[in-house]
C-alpha cells in the first residue's frame, strides 16, 4: 500500500488541471465561482458534486536511538537516492500519529514511540502538509525495505545535509538539531 502513495510530495502539486471528471458519477467537472465561498471550485456538470482540492497530509518521524537518528535513503522517485527521515501519506481513517509510526516501521523495520510534535511544514506549491514527530526507537532491527535503499543511523553532526530529499527534510532536521541543542543546554 505504502509504495503507491508515499512521498509523492512533488507530484501532488497545488494545480487542479488534473481533475477533469467527477469522482462520483464520471461526468466532466467545470470551474465555477461559488459566491458564499468567494472561490472558484471544480463542480460536476451533472450531479453538482463540489470537488474540493486540499493539500495532502504527510506524517513523518525522526527516530532517535542513543545519540543517533535513523534516516532512510529513498528507493523511489522523487529524490531517489537521497536521505530523509521516514514518512508518508496519512490514510483516510488513520490518525496522523499512527501514520508516523506505521510509515517508520514500513521504511526502517523499527518500532518507535512518539515523544512530541517537532513541527508542521507546509508548502503552497507542493500541495502538502508535513507533520513531523520526535521519536524514540523502542524495538525492531533496522534494515532496507522496498522503499529504502539503505537505513542508517547518523549522529547529528553527520547528517548528510547535501543529499537530503526535500525542503521539508532540511527544515525539519534543522529544527530537530536546534531542539536537541536547547534541550541539552536547558535546565531539566
Ligand atoms: Zn458528478
């Protein structure tokens, strides 16, 4: 399942040109200005269904084990061969937290506990919202999967900044490093 819908960040663009037919009845969609919403929407020319086009939600986790974090080297486009933390699209009927845990297991074979939300990253042009959690490894043995060429643990100073997969990868890891630095300095 995950192979089909993971990480298509760059493919799910904010444009709506691809939406041509009603997902309910198959008739052509037309663009119409909806007065109360003050917005042009795609509407079915036959049944009146309004096809709302919203960003997709991606859940990710930065799994920590000791003083290292696990990253995966992508085996699928886009950004094949680049590094990122595990993550993928949230399924309908699934909580964001569950998706972060499931995707981490699917891509690394590691079980994790979520420790808190790192932040949310959104990009108007990519049409996605990425929720990234801080996490701790609780079990499993890391290994490559159909989606990951390589699964490796990095000390924070060794994060491969030059070969990261997405803008969200860079932003989240940089927030993570900052969070960890302030957590170790701060009194607690
Ligand atoms: Zn229709």
